[in-house]
C-alpha cells in the first residue's frame, strides 16, 4: 500500500513515467534493477558503436571535398561545405578553425583525430595544399576510392563472420535470459535463501558471463580486421 501511495505521489508531482516505473520495479523486485542496468549498459555500448565514423562516411566526405574544389572553392570553403553533407563526422572544430583563418597545420590536426581510417592522409593533403599551393582535388578523389575499398572489405568481413557473431550472441544472452526467468518466476528463491553465499555465487556467475562476452567480442572484432 505504501508503494502505491508513493508512486501516486510521484505521478502527482509530475515525475517522469520512466523513473516511476524503475522505482516500482525496485520496490517489487530489487534484483531486476541490477539485471535491467546490465541490459541498459549493453544496449548503450551497442548504440555508441553504431555512431562511430565508418569508411563510407569518409568516402562521402572526400568526394564532396573533391567536387567543391573542382567547382573553384578554396580548401577551407570546401571543408565547410562537405562537412554539412556528412553530419556523422564531427567536423565542427576544424570548420571553426578554417572560418577563423587559423593555420592549415592546426586545421589538419583537428581533422586527423576525427577520421579513424584516413585521418593522417587527409591531414597530409591539407598540409600539402598549404605548403605548395597545389589543387588537391585528385588527392581527395584517391582518398575517397581508398575509403570506399576499405568499406567494401569491412562488409565482406562482416558477412563472413555473421554466423560466428550470431552464435556468440545466442550463447552469451541465453544464460542472462535464464537468470532473469528464474528471478521473475521465483525459482531462484533457493539461491537467494542461501544469503550472502547465494548472492556471491550469482555475482560470480554473472561476472564470468560478462567476461566471456567480452572475450568473444574481442575475438570477433579481431576476425573482422
């Protein structure tokens, strides 16, 4: 009854429904909060990985820069225009440097850290243009082809390791799902009744499970390289 009153008070105060739901779960079964936190961490890690810069993004950027340079734009202007076409790459800093008239070396350094695959080569192209005054449209076309080839190779590796990644996902998630099922259905009460020893066994088991997932992820990532 007290839990219901507190939840109703939270709704009356305008608290977020998500917060209220978490509080309700914590009041009914605190262990589910730990499982939910672990699942949220895994989902967050996957989302962050999905937002990383990929070779296809770099290829699009380099093609856009080459097109702008051929249309008569300066390298600084080409960078600003191309950055709008590839919002996945965080180029705000180098674009600000270019607009402020900072040295090309500083712009090149800012670009290098944002391009994981071809950052050094792109930075070298900027420095070359500043040093020699040469038009580097062909250079960026070459970088675009290189990035596109890298992207195609990455897709082939991903397809080749798809079965292994799926097997790893099933083997890794199944024990977590089974543990959650035991907690929800109350069949894990015997383990909880053991007190500290039971929770120690559960914690060690989940820890080993997470370690196994990390090891499998590392193996799959190395295979994709």
